[in-house]
């Protein structure tokens, strides 16, 4: 277990770093014990086991946003009695069973069906553990992305808004050409809180939150200034995740897989390329950069990741999820 930086946390915040395709584990212990994000569906049981080892009763899961690596354990934890809380945009779409929920089908990243019990708005105060946390709406990486702020301890949970000297990707195809600028505004709003401890969903706890924000803001502004670069940044991340959760893709199947992806078609339009040309260039650039490697006749992700069993990828897409009763607005 990686505990780098955890010594700066109060003893009622329990943190564990996890490699992709999961988000880090973060449990806020107390009478209203809460887990922030729940990892990938392929490791839902491991997430649940970790929670049980650290808390007698989980009252709530709070999702920073609805990507597959943050909501994959929701269904299992909800079945065991935890309520699910999410931002109002995500909660409303989940209640409607919008086919675009979680971008699961769009990104080809499976998510087990769940419902949202609490719809969260900007500025709302939540009792998590035994402390009050403020919901901070931080659109950019996704329109419904949120952060959580604990002012007494000056703890800031930022989801994918940034990691240690990095910044979350944006989807200008779905969220519009202003998504990158919106992301920078959210980063600045978080930086203005001047947290003592910054807790990202991926990577280590930054040693210097101020430096992490400064670097993230520089990267975020580059995405604004270079729209094509922002598209490339996003599709490299999406494809690397696909390679991780599938344990790689057979070389002969790589380009047919990419040609069938809506995210690649959208990116090709923005980059003024054909999907076929973009697929070939994406593979070439990722191999050349070392982000992907050819091994055993498969194209595989080079970064460290936790393997996923193939059966975990069989979760239905949201258009096939059972109906939802809808969230409460508390």
C-alpha cells in the first residue's frame, strides 16, 4: 500500500493509492462513513472488501463524476446498503437512464447499473464521517464533475480535475469548444481555496499543493491554446484505458476496434482527418512514445495497471439498465 502523503491526513481519513483502471480509495470514517468514488467494475469486490476492513457501516458513496473508473463499485456497495450521491447533472441523467450515462457506451467502458439516491448542488454541505464537507462544482473534465472541501482541516478532494502535476482531459466533441476554458476556471476556483492537502483520484498525494495547481493551470491553459492538442491528449488517455481493461488488443484487431469507436470518429472530425487515418496515427504515436507496446501479438498499455477479468466487461450499457426511481434533492 502506498501511503506517501497520508501522514498529513487526520486519522478519520483513510487513503490508498491504486493504479488504473481504478481510482484511488478514500474513506471518510465516522458515524456517516463515506467512500469517495468506487473504482472500476472489474474490481468492485476488492473495493467492497477494503471498505469492510476499514469501516463497520458505509453510509454513502460520493462520486466526483461518472466515468467508469469512479463508479464501478457503486452497484455492489449500493446493494449492501450504501446510498449513492452524485452531482445534479449526473444524477438527473442517471435517473432518466439516458443512453449517454457515464459515457459507458461512448467510451466502451462498462459500468454496472446503479441509481443515484442524492443529487448534489454547488455549495451544498454534506456530513461525511463526522465532519462537514462543501460540494464544489468543477465542470471541465466532465460537465458534472465535483470536488469536496473540508475547511477546518483544509482538505480538498479533486477527483480528476488534476493529479500530481497533471490535469484531467477534456472532451470538446461532446462538451463543446469551451470545455478547456471551463476546466481552467474550475482549476482556478480550487486553487483559490489554498488547501493544506490535495487528494486526487489518481496518482500520489502531491507534496506541494500550490506547485501542483500551478503546473495543472499551465497544462490546462495549453489545452485552451491548442485545441488539436487537447483532442490528442484525450484520445490517448481513452485508448490507453481500453488497452488496460482488455489486457491489450490483438494486433490484427486494433484498427477495426478503433474504427468502431464513436470517440475516435468525433476526434477525427475535430482533427480534420478520416477515422482510418487517425486510428493509424494514434497507434503509431502511442507505440513511438512508449505509451503502448507490442507484446505477444497484442498491443498493450505500457503503464502499470491492475488486470481485469474478461467477464467483468459484460456489464450492460445504460440503454439496457432497469428503470430508476430517481434521486432525492437533499
